C-alpha cells in the first residue's frame, strides 16, 4: 500500500517480534506488516503505523448539541458532527455499527483536511465541532489537528467517546477539547467484557481524569439494555461511584436502547426503566439526571435545584428557555454548572 498522502500515526513502537505495538488505547494491538489493528484504521505499512482514517470522514451533519447528548454545554446551539470508519470497541449493541464496524473501503468517505473541517464549521456558523458517530479516540491525530485550529478560531471542540484510551495518549488528544460526553456503558466488568470487548476500569480512570485533571466539561450517558445493565443494584452502584468520584453536578443521561447489530433479540428499553433509573440517581443525590431516546419533555428538561423553577425546557431537541440567563435561575439566583452563552 502506498503511504504518500497518509498520516503517520502517533502512539506506537516496534516490538522484538517484528510487529508494531499500538499504544493509543488499552487494547494495545500488536500489528503485523500490512495488517490493521482492531479498529481497522490504524495500519502497519512497511514497519510504520499509519492513521489511514486521517482526513477521511464518513460525512458531516449539523446537529443540535443536545443530540450528543450535552444539556449543560451551549444549550440550544448547533454543532458540526462527523466521524470516520472503525472503532476500538466491539459493542454488540452498537447503534452506529454500519460506520463503526466498517473498513474505509467498505463505506463512503470524503476527503477533508483539518482546515476544511474548521472552514465548514465557520460557513455554517456552528459554535462547536463534535468528534462522534464512531469513537474519535481512534482518529486522535486528526482530532488534535482540527481542534487546535478550531480553538484558534474560537470554535469549541466536543468528544463523544467511550473513554477507552491510554493514559499518555489522552493528554495530547484532549489538549484542545472543551467538552466530552462519555458513554459509561454499564457498571460491571462482566457487562463490559461480554458486550463491548473492553474493560470498565480504564473507562472509569478516563472519566476521573477528565473531571479532576482537565478543564473539559463532562456529561455521562448510559444506554440501558433490558436484562444486561438495567438492574437497580447496578444503577445504584454507578450513581454511588459518580457521587463519590465526580460529585453531584455532573449531568447523567439514561437513554433507551433499540434492537440493533448483534442484539436484535432484545426488547426496546421500557420508558418505566428510564424513569426508575432517574429516580434512583436523584434519590442518591445526583442533581441533573435526564432520559433520552424517548419523548418525555418533563424528564429531559432542566429545573433549578434550589427553587424547582423550569429553566431549560427540552421537547426532544426543541429548546425553550425559562427563568434562565447565562446558567443562572432568574427566580432565585442559583447558578447551575455548565458552559453557557
């Protein structure tokens, strides 16, 4: 394979077995010449590792920022979203499997330099860019180059990620990132290993690091799958960990699963399961808990934790502001956490 025009990857080293060790994520793939890693888009070509997804997104969309989901980050604004092919997790329930499980030669991709991506955001007046759809960890070099340029132009950067990333690599990739929604896919090692082919502890470490060692605004999402990660005990343990390690102010989203990819035999998540999870979170002490992938304006809206006034009304992705100014309740003066216009 020709390497002209390809981006040599960061985060790798040769092994004494004649292979390459990719150190981008905790999968630590050992990759032989001509082969890709688990994610498909990091490939050993002639003894060097290349990011063959660099500059080759699978397309762009302009979304409401609430779709990421982010409810306390520039609410009511639009965001330029894109991803590439491939993923470093193997989620059986993947909702974007046609992209995340595809190789570049199996899916339509476009060419877009970092300058092109930033220019597109400027053209459409989107105040932020989302690295999403598949996991942006695997195209970290591309993220760095785009986010650096975007920061210079006053455009904010958002990672939508599973948080499965090496401790050293994440320091570089998140250097210019302003917000992240991390998929906390469940709260047992059994669930993670069985259903995502990854490990829970690495994800928890990334979330803790983002909260305590960066200025990245974080929100968490858990897709509740019937019979897999929706027990009261597991939800309670997750909420207890969040309160102990992150605090009461990190927004938590419980979203509804629909049958897809290798979990077509499962039923969709009942609305009642989402409400149960939200009740548990609020009983434990989490201040901002939301439900998603369902029509439920009341439980997707933000209320003042002090006087219970409606501040941000969300009806799916339609937004109305009430008693709200720059993150502050205009009725009682309480400031809610987040990044606001």
